[in-house]
C-alpha cells in the first residue's frame, strides 16, 4: 500500500451535457470518446485548478482538442480524426506526462477569441440548469405560430351598414 495521495484526485471531468464523472478510467474515456456525442453538447472537459483540456467532436467526426494553461493567452488547439490520439493526449495530461504537450502540434488560439471562450465558459457555469430563457423562447415560438395561424385565416367580408 502506498502513502502517496491519489494523483488524479484533483482532476474533474464533465461531459457536455453537464454530467460530472466521479472517477475517470481508461475504458470510460474510450466509451465517452466513441459514443455518438449529444449534438447540443459534444464535448468532454477535464480540469485541474485553473487549467483544462477538453475535446469536442465536430459534425464531420474530427476532434477539436483544446488546452489552457493558466491565462487566456495560454489557449492552444489541435484537430485530429484519431480518437486514440485524443485519449492518449488526455491521459498524458491527467498524468502530468509532458508528452501531451511535446508530442503534439498545438496551435495558439487568438487571445481575443480565447477571452470570449473564457467568458462563455464562465457564463455557462453560472447558468447551469437555468431554463427560464428556454421557456421564454418556446413561449415566443408558440405565440408567433398562433399569430401566423390567425393571419392565415380567411375572414369573411362583413356587410357595411350604410344609412340612406
């Protein structure tokens, strides 16, 4: 038995639909990467302190892999169709193996875009489970559909009452 603390204890995993994974295993990560993604939330995010690595499967089957180290200026991406490479990079990141950074061609993301992405993530975290806007949107859609129905109705001409 080892006295070393669990090196993965400070790693947090979340899927795009908000599900938190209590303990990530290699087979579970394989399953998450191979399962058809939810079109609304096709990503897996792994974080440790202020750093993260995440992947998102694009509609054409290519994976966008992104990592941030500390500040919005430290945002990098790569694209690959290889789910195995995505899994290996994510595991190396979790294990703090420098291969994940050195063995892959990362491209820096423009700082303005990185800042927008950071703001989006912060708002997403604040609005998790907040469905009022969805309710308003569906109410507006129903009201507009009803207005379209009413406008499409043929209204008979009413006789004009004229006094001679």
